[in-house]
C-alpha cells in the first residue's frame, strides 16, 4: 500500500532540497529518521518532520512501520517573493525568496499476494455460415 503526504509552501529553495533528495530515495523510513536528524542542512530537518508525519499517518492506518520504505520524493517549485536590494548609483536588484512543495510517497515493502487474473471471454464473431461479421468484430 502507498502512503502519500505533502508539505506545501516551505521556505527553502528547491535547489537546496535536490541535493538531499538522492540520500532519501529507496531507503527505509526508520533508517532515515536516525540519519537525517544528524545532518546540518535545513532541508534535512524539513524532510525529517515530513517522514515523522508520514509514519504517524501510516501507523494510524495500521501499517507495519518497519516495512515502509520511501518510494519517491517529489520537490516542486512554489511561488517566489520578490524583494529589492538597493545597490550603488541608484540601482536596485531583485532578490527572489523561493518556496517549494515537498511530496513524499511511502510504500509497504512486504510482498502482496498475487491477484488472480480473470480470463477474458472470447467473443464469437462468426455467423452461422462461418463468415466473420464485421459489425460485431469492432469492439
């Protein structure tokens, strides 16, 4: 089963979170909790909080927390706040304060039982004379 949790309008540049993304993908969620807490980046603290929230959400739905792994993490660009910074000779530069949206998808590592495939019924498109009826052949 998949569990999806989103954190929106986080005040960090998406580019800074991309640097941490490769450390997270395809790892166990419990293992990441212990490793992210010791990292110095702001993004690791945000993702740590998001993982905790996702694990609590999965726990409330009676999931086995030890078997959960991070399937994917999506980092999207949010809005930008535009500010001016005064420069020399009467000029001004634009300073963009970037926001981002983080989506975390957890997946249960346990193997699910195989679903039984239903056999498709063959449609007999032949008339009594043995010719294929074109109007019935199109489906």
